[in-house]
């Protein structure tokens, strides 16, 4: 890139930064921080889900049930029909473990084996695939042997 073109690009960039910089800062302050906080909350919830399935895998007849006390998702680890723990750990003001499960539908609980199967199926579904190259037609057996009926005769010497 020549120096003149670089100078024009730098000048244009500076002009746009001065013109739209304050608007970009307002957009980040209003939407960007909220989006970053929401993404961090999803990562934390996924970590708690993994911990719950890891714990359920160590229990006899272990399973995990998702409940939402107070609108916040929590994962209750069950051994059989008995609640063992909750992930994330219960905060102050959250109902006790037995009360969380008392009104929940226990048919919706998931075993660690079902979770592994579901994750493997999702991973396979989302796996990037290379596009298939079209196959070239196979050559005729006559072409391979050199006796093609449409071939030109050898030149006379």
C-alpha cells in the first residue's frame, strides 16, 4: 500500500471516529455490557449443569432435574427419587431442596447417559462437513485398452 493511500485511509478513519465515537460508546454502555453480562451468566449456568451431571454420574440411579425457583434456573441432583444437592448452591431465600422437588415433574429428569447421548448427537449434527466432490465418470474398458472405435487412426509414416 502506498503512503498516499494509507494517509487517506487514516484520515477517513479519524473522521469517522470523531463523528460516530460518542454514539458507539453509548451503544456499548446500553447494550454491550448487558450482552456481556448475559453471556457470562449463560457460561456460569452451563458450568453448574456440567457439575450437576458429573455428581449424578457418581450416584446410584443418579439423574438431574432442571427447576426454576424464583425465575433462575437450578439443577437438582437426584438419587432415585431423593434430592441430593442443587447446582448452583441454594442462595438465601431459596426454598429447601425437598420443596424444590415436591411440585416438580420427575418424569422430566435426565440421566447422565441420556445427556451424553444427546450431546453426541448434537455434536454430530453440528460437525462441519467438507463438501463432496462430484465423482468423475469411470473410463470405459474399451478406452483403457486403446481400442476406442471413435479414435483417429494413426498417422501414415
